[in-house]
C-alpha cells in the first residue's frame, strides 16, 4: 500500500524537448534531463535503466555516445541506474553524497545505492563550465545527506528529489517517507526557494517540470 501511495504522487513529464537546448527523458516513474552545449551533451541523472535511458535520448535525436558529463542529484538507484549507458562520461556528485556509495551510510528499504567508479565530487556552490554553460551545485540535504540541486546558467534549476511540484502551483518538500531526514529536506526547500522562484524552469525528478511564462 505504501508503494501505491508513493507512486500515485508521481507524475513525470513525457520525453520531450523543453527548450532550445534542454530535454526531458522519462524512465518509468522518474525523469532525467539532457543539456546540449556547443560541443557536448550533459545529463542530470540517468534514470534507472540504461536501455531505456539510451532509447529515450535517441528518440530526441541525441546519441548516447555524445554524453560527456553526468551530474547526479543523488545516488538512489532510480537516478543512477542508467549510468552504464554512458561509460565515456565524467560523473559528478556532491562531496556530501559520497558516503552513500562508499559504504559509510546505508540507504533504508528498497532505495538501495550501488557503488560506482570513477566519479568526481563537487563542493557546495562550486561551478563547473561545460561548453560555455555554467553549472552550479547547491547542496540541499534531506532526501539524502548529499542531495544536490544544479543551477544552469542562472535560469534552469534541476532539483532531483529535493521537492515536488504541487498540482495547484508552487512546490512542496519531497515525500517524508522517502527522505532520510525530512526536517532537513524542509529546511533545504526553504533555503533554495529564492533561487527556485527566480528560475525560468524547475526540473524535478518525479513531478515533471515548471516553466515560468
């Protein structure tokens, strides 16, 4: 019954082109996102299945072989399960999330985390520029200890499982039963709120996307 309740709250966006250089890919009950720069393809998460991830990108006219970077919002399997489809890509996660894949901290229940190598860690507020596009990590702990949101060129916010979009507008903390520390997640939502409210797009893991008209 719990799983039925959880999945009833999910409404991922269909695989689609969102704007000129940003795309959504649906992988079951989760979305990941692709960004095309001048000379590369960047992913934010990978979904949970490598075959579905690759097929979704090809549907959008994007070759999986062109992916050069993968920025992970966190390491739950439904966000990292597609990593093997992109062996050539550099992988990034927050330094605080490393504990979830090195055996230091265990994920409860069915949301298991599998180790993977190699990867690079980023600090809170660190910015990496890929193909002329700035990607800034914001540490937003709660769902997992090192959950991250990524701000792309100061206009697109990729939130992972930090928050969920409300059917009535606005956004809410993620589901409490799936957060490792729900109080911390609520605090992170409030901390990111000014950035989210000024963003042109908000791209979530499980409740689709928001576009400010």
